[in-house]
């Protein structure tokens, strides 16, 4: 469930730009600060902060705009 606001369903046949930036994942599955394990749910707030429900690690992970 989103932290606040409304949810948006993304169509299964949605197309994405190919010049995107990876902001989460790409470091294999795990429980490290830079890893996710079964992420389920994504929310972006008004400040463009991204929240991911990292289900197997029982946590909500937050990435602020511009963070490295």
C-alpha cells in the first residue's frame, strides 16, 4: 500500500525510455544498505523521494532525489 496519496496501475504493455537512471537495485538480492530482497510497492512523493517496500527485509527503503 502507498504511504500516502493514490496508487497508479502501470499497464503490463507500458513502454519505457531507454536512457533512464537506475536508482534502486542492480546490486543483487540481499539485506545490505544497497540491496533489496523482493521489493513490492513503490511510492514517489511530492519532493521526488522514492520509497520501496523491501518485503523480505521487513523495511521501507528511501532514496532522496540526487542521492548517491
